[in-house]
C-alpha cells in the first residue's frame, strides 16, 4: 500500500493502539482474546420453535453467540423481509433460555434504538458497508458492531468503513470477511481468507470469517471453517438450521445439527494445536 | 435469464407497461422521449462562484440538467463530505438563474425531506443501490429518482432495486450505468455499455450513462459519451469543472468548459444521425 | 500508468513510431487507415456450402474480410475441434470466389506454416495471448497478426504481448478487444469499449472490436458495433451464420443474413457522420 | 453444476475412477496418498550456487520436491526469460546432490523432449491452461503433469483442461490452485482455497496449493499454507530464496530459509492433528 493509504488509517491502525482490541460481551464471552469465537444460528428468525431449537443445539455444541436475522436485506422486494421486532424478541428470549449472546443485523437508522435495545452485537451487512450515515449512527453507540466486508470492497475501503464508526466514537468494532464477488460462480462468493492476516497486519481489530455466505455451499463450510482458524481468524460465523431444506432462506448453505456438532469437535482439536504455536512464540 | 428471474421482474418489466417510461421534469425537459438528455456539472458543489460559473457554461452548451453533490459519500471519513443544505441552496439558486433542472444525491432517510424540497431529481448512488430502506423511502415520494447501478451489481439486482422503489409507489425511476468493478484498474471502473440495450430489452425505464465515473479519465469521456448514444442510452451525465486541477474531488475525470463544448457539438450531430435510424424503422 | 510501465512500451508506443500503423492487405483492403474494416463470417468453417453461402452474403453486404475457424480452441476435448487443413482450403476457395481477404486462428507453432500458407491474417486467440513461444513464432513471419485481448488481461499485458511479436520482427500487428471476464454473467463477457481509446492513446496499432464474443448475444451485436465505431475502433469482427440455430458453435451470438445487412447499412451512415468529426479537426 | 456440466467430466470424475489418484515419483515420494507434499525452491534457477544452496535448505527442512524455472513466461519480452537447458541441467544436478525430485515449467511443444528428459514433474503454468495443443502433447507422455489453474478459469474449465491431458493418454495429473484474478489488488491474486474441497468433491485428482503466487506477499505464505492444509490440500508449493531481496524475480513473495524452516515446523504439527481427523472417520 502506498504512503497516502497508510496515512488514512488512523484509529483502526496499530499506530493508534498497541494492543489487540478485545470485545468483552460479559459472562466471559470475549472476541479477540486468542480464543476462537463461534457465532451460529439460522439465516433468519422464523418462529419461536425454530430459534429455540437452534439455540439449544448451538449452545450444546459450544457456540457462544447466536445469530439470526430479524430485518433481512433481500435482493427482491417480493422475498421474505424478516419478522422485525417480533424476531428481536424471540432472539432475546432465546438468550434468556440459553445464556448465549446474540447478534442481529441493523439495516437503517430508523430501527437503531430498537435493535440496540435487544442485541449484544449489531451487525452491519455487506450491502451497507458503504452506508456512511448508518456507520456514523452506530458509531455513537456504546455497543459492539460487526462490520461485514462489502462484496466488492478492497481491504482499504473496509478498514476506512470501520474508521467511520470509530471516528464517531465507538471503538468496539469487529470485522467480518464474508467473501467477495468474482467471475467465479461455482461458489456464491469467493471467500478471501488472505484478507484475515492482511487485515491483522494493518489493524488491531478482531476478524471473524463467515464461510456460509462465503461459499454458499454447506459442503464447504467445514473445510473453510478450519482454514479460517489456520489463517488466524478470531472466530467464525456459521449458519445452522434444524431442517436446512425447509428454511425460508439460505438452506443450501446451512449445516444441520449433526454437521455442526462434527464441525465443533474438529475445531476444538485444531484450536488446541494452533494455540500451541502461539504459546511457542 | 431463467424463468424464475423473469417472474421476479414485475413493475420494471415490459409486461407491466407497454410504453417506455418518460420522465417529465416540466418546461419541456423530458427523459426517455427519444431525445438525448445531458446532465452536467461538478462532482461537488464547492461555492457560489463555482456552481454559478459551471451552470452558465453547461446551459450555454446545451445541457438541460445540472448535477452537483451536496452530500458526498466518501470512502474516508477524513475526506470532504459536501456542503450539505448550503450546497442544496446553491444548486437551487443556479436553477433560478439558468432555468436548468437540478439533480443531487440523497444518502439517507434523515435528509429525505430536505433534499426532496430542493431538487428536481433525487440521485441514489452506487453505494446505496442495496440500501433497501432508502429505496422504499424514496418510493413514497412523487419525485423522479435516478438509481445508479451498484459497483458489483448484476442487471437483475439493479432492476430489482428499481422494483423496490416502484413497489412502494413511485413509478418515476431512471437507471444510470456508471461502470462496474473488475480486475481492470487502468480505468476507475469498467463502463459496461452492453447493459444499456440489455436493460432496454427487459424494462421500460430510461437509462442514463455516466462516462465520468465509468472511466475515471477525462480523455475517455468524449469517446464513451458518443458510444453511449450509439448504444441507445437515453442520456449521459458528465462531470464538468472550470479548473479540473483545482476541484476538491474527481478533477482527473472532469471536462473543462472547452472540452465539454466540443463534446456537445459532436453529440448533436451524432444524435441527428441516430434519430434517422429510429425514424427509418 | 507509472513510469516503469511507460518505459516497457517500446515498439508498440507512439514514441517508437509517429504514424498510425496501417495494415495493407492488397486490393485496396487496409486496416487502420481511417476507414472502418468489417470482418465477418461464421465461428467455424463447417462445410463448403456453408462457407460459400456466408462469404457471398458478407461480401454483398460490404464486408472486406471473411472470418472462419479451422482450428478451434474448445474448453472441452469432446467438443468439435474444427476441420483443420480442409477448413483452410475452404476459406481459400471462398476467397477465390469472392475476392474477400481471410482471417483464421492459429493455435500452435506446429501448424504455423500451414495456416500461414492459406490465410491473409493470422488470428491469435484470447486463450493464447500469453503463449509467448507462439507470439515469438508469428513474430518471425511477414504476415499480419490479429492479437485478441486475453480474458483477464490488463491493457499493459495486452500491449506487452504485442511487443513480443514486434520485438521478434513482425510490425504488422492488429489488436482485438473481445471482452473481459467479470462477475457479470448476463453477457458472455464484458465488452470493454474504453480499452479502444485507451490503447489508441498509448499505441499506434489499429484496434478491432469483436461484439459477438464480447457479448455472446446476437441482440447486442448491432448496438455494440455502433458503439465500437463511436469510440473510434478501426473495425469490427462479427459472427454471421445463415441458420444461427443450426450452427455447430456460437449460434446464440451469430447474426443471420438479414440482421447483418441491417447492421451494415446503419454502420455506413454512422461512419460518414464520424468521418465528418475527423475531417473537421 | 448443471446436468450438462456433469456429463462433460469423464476421466477426471469419481465416476470414472473410484480411488483417489496417487502420483508415485519413486523413492517413496508420493502425491495424493494422505501425506502432505511440500514443493519448494526459487522462482527461477539463477546459477549453480543459488540452486544448490536452496536445494540443501529445503531438503533439510523436509521438502521432497525442488521447484525452479528454466523457461520463464514473462509478461514483458524484455524481462529475464530463464536459463533454458542450462537451468534444467542445474536442477538435475541439484537432484543428484540431494535426492529431491524436481519440477519445472514447460511452455511449448518445441521443448517437450528436453524438459521431459530432465524433470520428474512437468508444470503447465496458468498462462498455458488453455493451450490445448500443449495439453494434448504432454498427454502423450508417461510423466506426471502439474496443471495450474488459469487466472480467470472456472473449476469446470480447469477440470476440462485436465481432461485434455487424460484423454490423450496420460492419467498422472496433479492440479494446482494458484489464485485467481479479481478486483482485489492488495494481493497479487486471490487465493481461492474453496476450490480445493470443491475439486475434491468432483475429481479423484490430487490438488496442490501455491500460496506464493496466490498472494504475492511472503508475509501471507505461512498462514495461507496452514489454511491449505486445513482445507485438505494434498500439498503446497512455496517459493524459497536465500536472499529474497536479491532474486531476479518474485523476491517479494519468497520466504527466506529461516521463515521456510519455521513454516515446515508448524506444518508438521498441524498435519498430525489433521491426520487424526482422517483416522477418526
């Protein structure tokens, strides 16, 4: 990167802050503290039964954070747009039942107070990475924000989007690599794992990888999750659904409970090996 | 496109509306009525002197609509973000002086009333093509909206974004091709002129081409403007600045007054030839 | 482009040669001399009847050069690979009958003498733009070479590929823009018309545009051909087939005789208008 | 993938061959047999001292195969093109001294006998993935061929290129993922690790990952090598140079001996963990 680019990184840069940013969600749940954080859950909150069932499954398997969309950004206005506040209440109820923390997407300033009231982490989706008014608005909150990389965003543009949030006051930013759009259409996106160590060289912010959206194929979620660990990600976010074939959206990229359990077992073993390298330094 | 895609186009499709959409801005200024509409002006409104000078120049050369950003979406939070309402007032004053119609970008629902109050056309920028709450909000207005193609948006996604606006009630939608992001970095974007006839096959909405952002190089603006006409665009949007080297943004892609004058002369002659083909049918 | 890049352009650059390169094929057929050259014909030579019929049609409509593949680069080894020498002989016979010049693709050094014996122009396809041994080999011939842009090639890489041919001795190089591979899959490729004026700023070599491969849809061939003229291309190469639906390859992007005739009429009128601009300078 | 695509995979497909292809290079060196193969060495063979030094280093660290270019495909005709036969002889001498197997690139049919005479594996580079005459020619040899993915090649096109080699008779094909060209220019290419499990679902051929070309930055080589293991690659190919800053090409992406040693240590530990998962099935 050229001189000018380096100068534009300010609050996101190692020059601004010597220690890695650790996001503390309470109850011992931390992102960026060398542990591997697993966020899991359905694409969208569909109903009480569905979200409670998934919450229990992912909790039992070892995940710490439950994901689920209440406001869904959909390409077509005729697609299911999410349950709205009802979805937020169901997520909060699932948290109550399981002790999991929750993350959900915020799509506009209008629902900022509402989403902020219920969630532990606010997700800014790929489609809104360039939505600067929204970035500035969440920048005024005292709430962790997970910023997904835009589907055609460079590393520089992604970090500058984070800079918008931090410049407005909120230092609790988590980055999320979710794949970029390339000529390749055999996967939904091209998951750019090299972005993880590249970002970590430039910034103290933690980075999560989303292999579900990043590949769009459940068969690739386990290998790419393990690769995310190997490359040094601070966590992964995985779509899980009790009956992927019946889900209202993204069923083809969701793991069923058995596959998720298997993934969690392998990840734990792999993590202990990777920790060994870190300790050895 | 497959069967399912075709079904998703509804209000944007020729099946919904047999006649081409014509946007009537009053005073004889129409977009989509076989004439070629020229929108011209600076990237950003900088001050009274600058916007008045440019307005007079582009009016004299034959443009009908003045462009100018008051709220600027910038990759870095440390870049100039626009004059805000002051910029809107200057645009309106330039309209008063010259009779030009005006277009300016709206970035968020918060400023919707304000921008709507001053402008003749609301521009939704590339970064906000997927900002569905914003699309729904402008969909409730009785005001023409120009929707720029997202930098990684397919034709289908672009038309479905227009569908969001129309489904909310506003049928006055203009599309704008402004280049897509590809591996090629020798131009700022890759201006995809094939999108114009492709969209026109699918939809009754008018399409404007922006060769300034589409190429990022002023030397390419004239040839690509002529190509936009040849391919059947309903208009072009061109950046013009009295002293491109001194502009606060995008100087490298702005035409100076002499170059813009030259462009307008060639376009008029070319348009008369192209009209001949249309009449001959 | 940076300083280093500029230094690497040598023989292709305006610094090496002040006058535009004109390729003289004899009998008054020239490429690069301000006239617009039309190359037309089928994707592949299929049989005598087909190539003779097409040759007569494109000649009557005003084309000067007949295209047709005898050696076909196909993605699958199980697809039709061309008639080989028999195809070359049929092309030569069609030249005899009509007076058209001919162009055909060379895929390897092994068939260099054979292809060179029959053809007026040797085509190097997109897949071989980086095939440096092949470029060096045609660089030793005294025969015009048309070098197609690679599907992921930058302008710099394309010109440096031309540099390989010229450095080996052959100065008769024609460039051909045929679309690049991008995320967009609604056209076969994204035809990058901005490459034409960009290359012409950097180099004295003539540039042909191929809207058939560039879009992969016959409906887009006429508008994109006209846009190619408007942008300053030295010619176009168009696929024509008497019964596109029955062709062994690329039928969906071939014009039928009527459509080709219509295209030629519009192009002639458009060209006279564009000539007017040139004369006016 | 659609029905038609599946039908086109024949010899590369699991339907043709039930067992994973294992390439046996003799002396216990195998690719595809569950072990992880490490190929290491310089971008280009520069001189005897350089190649002998690197060979000793990579052997000591545990690599089994030495890489080194004797014929180099370079974008500019004015760049260093390799030592040719002298380079091949130096590679063979290094093999003699160390017991390492060797791999080097073949760029044209003209040098097929020569390269085949010296090397243990023939590499077909990205630029030649679509060079079908070359694929057919190596398809007639009894020698392992490593086929790099083209920089804009889909998985389907890559497997069909392998099909060309196998259809000609040679079943000893190794695939190599080396990154694809995307809008992202902050890495030299975008290393598409999802291609590894995707290819392994479709084909019995072993897959090697090249993180050096895949990222173009030595700092990313270790994390991406570990990710390649995690994702199930059959091996990695890494550029190593005693003094990266002094190398004639690609120094910025080469590991120095210390960094390579460190990489090999971590890989061995990681591999034992990953083997555990395989055994557990």
